[in-house]
């Protein structure tokens, strides 16, 4: 719970400081990808409340792109 609150507070602070949403989403996805300890597990549920509309839309687009890429991937035989 501490990490979720800290993470969402970081997102909200970046938004208030008017950092680029693209940069914030890039950092979020990078941390989610490299989370060896599971801190980001299910963090999306909290993020949707912390992100502004533009950030949420960008986050949704990035996640959808990942699902589409995974669905299109075919293993080599």
C-alpha cells in the first residue's frame, strides 16, 4: 500500500508540475516492465485514479498496443 500511494503521489506531482504525459507514462511502463519485486503488480487500478485524462488516454493506448503486439506475435518453428 505504501508503494501504491507513493507511486500515485509521484504521478500527481508530475502532472501538477506540468511534466510531459508521454515522459511520465514512459517511466511508469519502464518500472512496470522491470519490477522484480512485484511492487507494480495491479498498480493500474490505482493509476487510473491518479492520471489526468490525457495521461490516462496515453496509458490506455500504450497498454492496448502491447496487447495487440502480443496477440500478433507468433513463435518461430
